[in-house]
C-alpha cells in the first residue's frame, strides 16, 4: 500500500510539473463559420513581455531574429505575435513601454486608419497581470505598466462591441488581437485563419472567449509564432512583438 501511495504521488507530481512547464496553450477553434488560432497565457506564472529592438537599437522585425537573440541569452521563445501598429522605421505609432521605460507617449486623439478609430486601447503588463484598457480609462487610472503597447481600435469595451463595427461590413482581413479577463489573470491572443470583419473578430472575444475587453493589433501584418502547434509565420517585418520566454534547460 505504501509503495502504491508513493508511486501515485510521483505520478501526480510529474503531471503537475508537466503542466507547469507548458508556457502557453495554443489551439485551433471555429466560431460562427470562421477559423481562428488562439493562445492562452497566465501572466502571473509565465514570462510574458514585449520586444522591439535588440541591444544595438535595431528592431527585431522577424520572429527568427528575436528567437536567435534570446537563445544567445539562454532563453527560448515559446510564443510570439505582432503587438501594435508601427511606422516605416518600426517605431510604435502609439504608447509603448518596455521594462518600465516609456518609448512613446499615449496618443489619445482620433486620427486616420484603424489606430485612430476611437476608442482605441492599451495592452498593459504589470505585477503578474495583463489588462486591456480603453485609452481614456488608461489615462484616468494611470496604471504602472512594466510593458505596454497602444493599438486600435478596441474590439470589446466593458463587454460591448466597438460602436463603429457593422455586422454587414465587407472589409475582410486576416486579423489579430488580444483580450484579457476582468481579474487580469488570463490573456488570450487570437489570429484569424481566414479573412474576417471587425464585427466577427470582436464577437470572437466577447461571445466565444467571454472576455470583457479586447484590443485589435493589426489586419495587414498579422503573424503568429507557436512552435508547439508547428506555427511559424513569416512575411513583412514587424514592429512591437509580444512573447512568452523561458529558460533553456
């Protein structure tokens, strides 16, 4: 009996360690006739952060470049996604904070393109949690973000779809974005595997993933790196990137 008890305890410990070692969970899902890949991260237990430039100030641009740099530092890239709009030189269009240092101020006013389709928002990482804030809420609350990236438009705002989204829209793109739970303990990143409208993409976060706030990242440059499901998107160079890393054993 004692021997079986020890064996069962060892099995439970192995299962627990195996679960803890899984940095991010990605899967393919379908919702309302559209295909998506979603990746769920617990920001309290995983090293979720933003990346832009290497030590020389050169934008990473591609997942491969970031992965190679991390490997030289003894880190492995477990998940990554483009995370916000950027200028031709890869500089962020809106607010950007990396390791507590502000690289770009908050842009609160309306403007051209998707970024300026207010309300837009800010993805903020701090104190073991992840939150999507509508920009005006962000300015009012002034959260101390260790990492932050601004993009737009918001997809879901306190459980409501962005007011400018139309159910019968004909504007369809591959789109990606992030939603967060109310307690900040879950961040779900999603990318469409076929072209979708803003309305369809926002409903994924609200009605399928049940997330109160979600932010659009891009619909022209949407990329995902998820090696556990053999996903490694290439293409045009990116600006800000969000990723999960872990030590190389």
